[in-house]
C-alpha cells in the first residue's frame, strides 16, 4: 500500500503494534485490524499517517538512532506479502544516515537515476501508490529534510 518501503515505512509500520498498524493503515480511524479493510482511507491520508507515526518514533529516539537502508533484492512487493514478487532490480548498495527522510529521498533518487532495466517496473509501483508522498509529508512535519549528500565509502 505504501508504494515504497524505506526507513520511514519501517519506523511507522515496522515499529507499530497490531493496533498501531491498523491505526496507521486506517489513517487514525480504527485500531481493529479486521474492520479497516472494508473502509480504507484515501491513499494520501494513509501515507501521511505513516509519516506521522515515523515522526513519533524518530523523535522518541532523536540523537540515538541511525538509519540503514539496504538496497538489495529490491522487489515491488512488501516483505509482508505471503508470496512476494521476485526482485526486479540489481543490488545498489547500502546507505546510512541520521535522517530517515534524507536516506529515503536518496534511495528513490538512486533508483530514478539508475540504468537498471527493472527500474521502470519498480517506479511504476512507487508512482501508482504515490509512494514518495510519505517522504514529502515527513519533510513537512520537519523531523528531517529531503536534502542529502552522498559520500561513497569503498
């Protein structure tokens, strides 16, 4: 549903309890995991709820957390899928940052600027779910920035 699974998704959905996952997926309407699927919110509301939840976790650990995104076995499906689609892009590396917004923006930019033949399939999934809206919504909350500097370590 999120369109992109990076640091922000892991901070929100990944750190949430079952009730928390329902609260995020329903954009704050229900903690009942069985009730939310019949009344899903508009997509951007869900993505903004993910950004808000990520903000809460980030702010709780502020100054004591580092984010690591491993760009390996990249698939269009979430790792929570019972049968996820095979990876569609080659491995791109590992990124680290103290800013979850910057690291996710950098990962998306690396995909967009790659010449990998699977990038169009990957980006179609991201774009069809408005996946980068979580990054934009998180930046608007002000707990990080979309600006970054890539430093290669060999």
